[in-house]
């Protein structure tokens, strides 16, 4: 008994059909063939002969017939069952004209020899459920089993991703398939809607081509990859595309007078599909008006298989922690004006650029809970940040994350260090944004005033708690910020004298997030009120500023 047959035996014994008695089979090849084919044959014999022959004369494949009659899930619970065997059973039950596959030699071979006859194209799914497609080189490929198609997908996954914890399967089909499905559904309802078998079966709610394909390959993908299909951040996307305009689409335009435009920048053709949903609704009226009982008069049969691309990608992963910046010449993000870099480096490049290789991702984005000016140091507990890694091929372990932290902290320039580095889920982003809006920040500023500092000044500043101030957008950032007035809170202040100086002192303060500290000291020509200058009744200037704490519980 072959490996493929053993797989089907396991599937038959574990799955069975929805609402059907599961065929229990043993390990012998004869039992596999007899019981497997009997299960399929019994399901096929329950189908209404006139309707099946109607669809076959239109050029529908076995897969489309099964999904239209609501038995696709039962039949294709066994992905190792060859489609040629299923087609043969249809031929036995409904006549020899049903065998819709021309004989092509070789198992799972590429059909690259022009002299060989190609399989006929299904008029509804255009080969999707026959597992026939053009590969990236344009060569026609036929897989006889759903498990064979799944194996091709598995190989594509393992080329780049060595470790995944689950997967989410996505299928993208050209709008012409949706159009065909709608036509067939309306046709069946019009012609057979009054018959008892139609009303009692699941034809009115038959599954789509997209869902049928997912049913066929999900189980073998799970078996081969060793993980479950779920709402994972790892996506396997099957994109089917036509290389040229579909003749069906052109005919539809002629019937309905409706023209569609593909919107630029629309990802995955979502808007295009929505347009065709609206377009398909028009067929109800067209069917009534034309009164056609022949599917061939409604849709010209397709003669072209799709090109299939397997696209694997991982949704962004987040690595977060806190960074400390020890230089007054390092910006938070890369700062280039008129092709000239400002500062000697950036936190973004130092941190993100060193984390990315550990994840083998395509790129990264740097996010932080607020920002400090290039000439402001970030000390104390550090500032919370996230590095968003795009399409990570590797999910780094705690050991690798620790290695990344050590690498950053051991760089020769000693400009930036990180701590508490770890992988965060997508909620980490939300927590950081929530904390950013509510957090308090502490600073240490070197201040000069135009007169000697007095003991009363120390008491005045120390006694201030939760003082509200009004800040108009600072003059220095008016070119990039809206001219608004903002109310902020100064929670507390204390002064530390500097030995040997009566006009210089260290100002320690805690403020609400978003407070402009430099402007709070010098007043910004009266745009911030009150300010240190107005409180002390003299001119005040800030010479140096450090952030000493960013209070956020989530980091």
C-alpha cells in the first residue's frame, strides 16, 4: 500500500462525510480502493441525473459539480483521492461522455510538450478545482490530487520559513470566477428551483470555489507542515490570475453595458471583487429578460487556465523594550534634510538595524512612546519602543532576543543601549499608544536665569503641584505642527543648586506627556504661560535637557 493510500485510509477513518457513515477500512490496498471508491460512488448516485448532465454539457468539472450540490466537503475530505478516479466514477454513473480529462502521461508532470492534449478547462472555475495551473515559468502543471497541490505549497513554504506555529490559508481568484458562480447559481435556481431535490438539498447555499479549494488542501497542509490551520499571523496566499482579459468578462460587459475599472493601489483586488458582486446581481434581471435555459448562451466557455503564485508572508511581529540615548547628537529616527544627515546616527537605525537580522525579515519600522529632540539625552529608565518586523522568516527565541540586546549594548560607539528586550504580541502596540497618551515624564534641565537664585525661589518652585499651563505650538515647530493652544500639567518641581554658581541650577520636574519643556522654561515669547521665567520674574534659558523617566507600566 502506497504512502498516499495510507494517508487516505487515515482520513477516511477519521473524517468521513458530513452526515454520512464513515467507511472504516483496513491497511490492505484492495480495501482502500473498494471502500474509498464505494464511498464516492454512493454519494454520486444520489445526485439528480438531469441537473448533473446539464452542468457537464456546459463543461463543469467534477469539483464544481460536487460543490454546487453541497457534497464537496464529503468527497474532498480525502485529499489523496485522485481527481481522475472521481471523474471515472461520474462517467460510470452518468455516461462515458462525463470523463472530462484527456489522457496525459506522467504523474504530476509539467505539460510542456505542445503535442500533448491539455485537459479541458472547466467553464466555471477555470481549472482551480482540477488543480491545473500555469506556474511561474508559464508551464502548464496538473496535480491529480489535492494532496499533491498541497505538497507543492509546502515546498514553497519551507524554502523560506523553517519554523511556523500555524497558518492561515487565503485564496485570491479573479472576479470572473465569482461571475461564473453567480450565473450557475441563478441558472440552477431558475430551472430546478421547483423540484423537490433542489428544495431539500443544499444547492441554494452551495459553497464557493474559494472555500472548496480551502477544504481540499487544508488537511494535507496541516499534516505536512505539522501545524494547524487557524487565525495565525503566518499567511499562505494562493493568487490565481489571468494573463489576458477573460472572454467571459468581455461578454459580460456586452450583456450588461457595465464597465469596470481596476482601482490603482487596491490590495488583493478587493474593490474589483466588490464591483463584480454588484455586477453579478444584474444577472438576475438578465436571466428573466432573456429567458434562456441554456448556460452556454449566458457565458462563453473559458479556454485559459490561471497562473498560480504561492505567496507566503508573516504578519508583523513586535519586539519591544526601552532604549537609553547617551549622545546629544543622535536623533530618534533617521533625519535627513536636503540629502544631508542631521546627527551622527539615529536610535531607529542602531536598534532596528541590529534586531532585523535576528528575525530575517524584509524590513522594520521603529515606534516609540513619544520622542526627544536630537540634543536631549534619554536617561534613567529609558523610553518604551517597538520594532515592527515585516515578514519575519524566523521567530526569534528568548536566547536570540538576548543576543540582540547584548549586541546593541556592546557597540563601540556607546551611543544607545536597550533593556528589557522581548517579543510582544499585537496588543503591545495598543498598550504603548494608550500609555503614551496617559504617561508622565520626568526631566532634569540645566537652567540659567538673569539674576541670582534666592532661597525663596526654591520654595516657590517646590510648592507648585499639578499646575496647569497653556502652551501654544512652539515657534520652532510651527512649520510642521498645527497652531493650537494645548493645556498641560506640571505635576511637581524641585531645584538643585550648583556649587559655585548663583545663576545656574538643575531643575527636576515631572510633567504630563506632550509638554514642551524648553518653552516652559523660557516662555517662548509669552506663548507658554506660566513659565519658569514668569514665575521667577526674570529671564530664564534652558542650556541642557535630559529625560530621566517615562512612566509606563506596560514596558
